[in-house]
């Protein structure tokens, strides 16, 4: 890839894949022999419609501006690109702005990823919870402070101070710059995830599933 980009590097802030607990879960999924199902619930909290993040020209809106992180993490675990999305939003009712949304992504290998991004909850509840089902295993990543896996009747839990991977991502990018190695996030995944977020918004507005091309 570097040979086609004049050895210039690009990365984006998809930091969650660099969280130590996310990386640990990824390792357990690399050798899977079947598609997976992942459900990512985001208690995003309310932001007024006049906030800059809600402005499509500035912040892109909350699905394009933030939900992309959660699409990326599922893409990282699947290891194949998303190919279709079907998304639905609760009515805005003059208060919200397409930020109470359920998005279902299908991937090239048959995996399914669901992202429920919600602004209508209570912010005192932990923000992010991911559940993965695959090959007789269930894994729960809870707000980047704990990872619980259950397989063959055995339960394993690890807890750390919350770490969403920002520092590790910057370190990985710096190492790529110094060493000339491939970028820390494959370009095809950056592009596909970004297209997926735009496709999700299109699906919300059209009421139809959208192919991700």
C-alpha cells in the first residue's frame, strides 16, 4: 500500500481498536472458523440539535462524527469489510437529530454487526458495551474497563483502568512514520467504515437498506 501512496501515511482517530481489552478480544477471534455476531450499545447522551457536532457541515452529525468509531471496532473484529447497512431512527420530535438509531451491518464473510446509538438515556449509565457471539464463545467488553469471556462453561474476567486506546494508537502511528511500515489501520478499512457511516444516514432517511460500495 505504501508503494501506491508515495510512502505517505494517513490515519484517523479510530482509537478503540487499540484499547488493550479490544486487542485481547481480537486475538481470541483471529482463528474463528465461522461468522460472528456483535452488538454494540452506546449510551451517547443528549446533545442539543444546535450543537456544532450536530451541524452536518461542521461536525457531520453524530452518526458520521462518532458512531463511526463503533462501526470500526466491529470491522476490526470481523476482519472483513461491511457490505450493507439497514438503519432506523426513533422520531426526532423536535428534540433529537437522528441520534437514536439502530444500525445493522452485514459483512463480506457473513458476520453481522449491530450498533445501537442512543441519545435518549441517562448519562450516568456507562457509555459503551459490546457483546460478541461466535463459535461457542460469548465475550462482553464493558466500557473499556472489563472484558468477560465465557466458553465451554468457563468464565474469565479481566479489569483495568479505562483505556480506549488513544495513546496506543498515536504510538502505533508514530512507529509507522519512523519505520516506514504499513499504517496502523488498513486504508481499506478506514474507507469502508467511513462509507458505512454515510450509508447508515442514507438508510435512515430512505427507509431502505443501502449497499456499501
